């Protein structure tokens, strides 16, 4: 019984790790280490309720935990981490500089949004969730979730407008 539980959980994590990690990274404004911590905390919470929701919607549960935890952790001033002076160099394949620059610009702009707006924008437009599910994940009414997403997109447009040049 316990082995079947572990196998199902392991299979879910193996299949969805990449997508969930990317979501967590967007929710924390691009910080890889905070995203890993956030996702790990969410998966621990999932483990404890796995028998109840394994057949229902485990990804929706994790998404909700991620969104709420990201908003809550953004209010903290210190996460107990110490930055290092020298960041290690990462190997890259080929020239992907244009996509990296664009992705970095978007992540930097997302990081400037308030946590609930960032969560609403990421869940609504990156995860392509309906407004009702965004509201459920954020624990607020649909109108409030819609307002967060609208204000977040408007702010992103202002933040990213300086580089967009008109055609013609």
C-alpha cells in the first residue's frame, strides 16, 4: 500500500517537475533558489494529502499551494539565505542570447509586480487557467483575481514599453 502511494507520487513529480518548477520560478520573480525551496515545500504538503487527492487534481493543489506560499513569502524580509560574491558560470549550448535576454526582461518585469498581481498574471496567462481557478488558487473572489491580473498586465506593459518600438 505504502509502495503504491510512493510510486504514484514519484511518477507525478517526475512527470510534472519541470512545469511546476517553471511556474514557481515565475511566481518568485525569477529567483531559481527560492523557486526550488517553494516547490519543495509545496511537494512536501502534497505528500501528506496524496492519498486524498491523487486521483483528483494534484497539479491544481500544488499550483494553489505555490501561489499562496509565494505571496506569503514575498512579505518576509529575510529568507535565511546568504548571497555569494561570485556566481558560477553555466555552460550553454549554441547562441540563445536573444531568447535569454527577452526571458530575463520578462522575469525582471514580473519581479517588480506585487506578489498577488504576479501570481494572478502567471496563473492566468502563463498557466492559461480560467479566472475561476485563478481566484481559487489565490483564495479570493473572481473579481479580485481579474483585477489583480488586469493591473499586473497593465504594469507589465508600462515596464516593457520602453523597448518596444513601433513598426513603420
